[in-house]
């Protein structure tokens, strides 16, 4: 599990702009001095709980993605899986084409799952829904 450590920014010279910037850059929260022990403990507790929930969601999404796997032992399916395994480690673009219902999205998800970017979200785009100019 790739856990991201939550960051809580503490400052004695903070203002609203600094707090907004810190959270936009990924800070979980922004605390101003003087600190209240109660507030620090509560914020840290919430940050850790949030991190655990995010990890669970990521793991569940990964588990659900495995339900959409390519199956088959035919030679064409074996060649397809070999092509996916060959392309997955590279940073190159891959064009997947085929008839409607042929499994293009499952191929794309399998490719994504086997790539170094597997921890990043998979975003599917329905190209048929994009208007042509």
C-alpha cells in the first residue's frame, strides 16, 4: 500500500491566503499558533483516519478493477496479453481500436493496471461522445 503521509502546516504568522495556498498544495490542515493540544490531537486523528479511508477506497477500486480481466486461452488472446505486457512499462501512447463491445476499455484498464501509473486514477473517455468539428 502506497500511503501518503498527511501534512499539517503550523505557523505563527499565518493568514487566510497562506492557509488556502497550503491546502491547495496538499496540506491536510493549517493550524495557527498558539496551539491548543486538543486541536492538534483532533486534527492529527482526523488526518490519519482520512488517510486510512483513502487507502481503503484505493484498495477497493483496485479490487473492483480486477473483476474486469481479460480471459481466454486462445492464441489471439495470448498475443493480446503479450502486447499489453510489452506496452505497459513504457511511457508511450497506445491506440486501442476495435468494434463496439469488443473489450477496448477492458484492454485499457488492464494496460493501466500493469503500468507504473497504476496508483494514479484511470480516466476513461468516450470518444464517440466528443463532437467533431
